[in-house]
C-alpha cells in the first residue's frame, strides 16, 4: 500500500493524533487519511471522475455507475467546488489581461452609453468575466461586477507580481497599470491590431475565451448563479489539459480529501 502523504504539501512525515487524524510535520496540516465525500469508495470515485472528465452528464454518469442521480449531482457540484480552488496564486513574467462577456451573442464587448457615460457592456443580460493568462499557458479568471478600473486593477495587483509585463488592449480600465509597478504593453484591437510585432499580444487569453464559450455553449446554457462553478471547472481543465487522465483523477481525489478533512 502506498505511503500516506499530506494532501496539502505532499509531505510524507506524519504524526497520528488521538482523534484518528494525521498531522503533517512539514506544514502542520491535519487531515483524515483516505476520507472522501458522499461515502463513495476510491474505486467508485475513480469511475465517477473518469466519466466526469469525459464530460458526461450527471444523468449519464448515474446510469453508467448505478448510483442515485441526485447523489451524483451533489458529487459533481463538490468536484467543481474543489476544482475552483486549484488555481495559480500569482503570475509573474509576461502576462495577458482581458475581459469578456458571457451569456450573449453581441459582437462588441463594450458599448459607450452616450447619456450615462461608459457602462458595463450591452445591458444586464451578459455577465462580465476578467482573466489573466501567463505565457506558460496557465490561466485564471473571475466573475466581476463590471469592467472598470476600480474593479480590474486591484485584481491585477493581487494576482500579478510587480515588475511583470502586462499586455492588454486599449480599454480605459487598464490606464495607469504602469504606475502600479508593471511594464504595460498595449495592442489596439480597434485598429485590427492583434500583435505589435514584438511579442506583445493577448492572443492566448482570447484563445481561452473561445474555449470557454464553446464549452459553456455545449451545456445548453448555465444559470448565472452556477457560472463561477463552471468557470472554475473549465479553468482547471484548461490548465491541466496536458495531464493524463490518471494524473487528473489523482489530483482531484487529493483535492476532495483535503476538502473533507479541512
């Protein structure tokens, strides 16, 4: 049997507590080994996750595994919840920043309302989402209330190391990034400019937006309150797209164990 490892830092030196939990000597994290939610065994979880990674519906997974549909639905919600926590903490080097809108088919992302000034896009039916992508291919994104500087720039300073190069389009919310300690490079999409010829572009993040919108469209529509969960899922899938299924399942089970015992 494989030696138990800390689900937080992977440390192998553990102390057993009187409660039955283990305490990691490296990070002091306490957890109950091999405890997974909904009383599914590890073998059952591997089967469920196999179908989940194939993007099967909850009804299909329930039918193929023989488990109650409502139990599977709750399990998948838990999986998406833990996936949303498994994201890069900070970015460094050269990063791309951009925003998009989900839930509509408008061609233009932004609109200036002449009577009221610059607002958050075309009406209230579309949900703004802000994202950051590092040139190593990792991405992070979050549902936001609007795409104004007061909202986006604090997210940049929280997620991007000062001194990094930040590539953006010319949206006014990004004005002033250089004053916050970043090298700011602009690409003018309004002039059909998608790169400045010096490697400054946001094509990687535009590619992720396309991937995300195709995946959400295949679901036939997501309720707005559920959007952060599905956003977290597809960020995780994108960031781990080169991992084998075995590696993905191992990582998700570790996240589930950590979620139960934390």
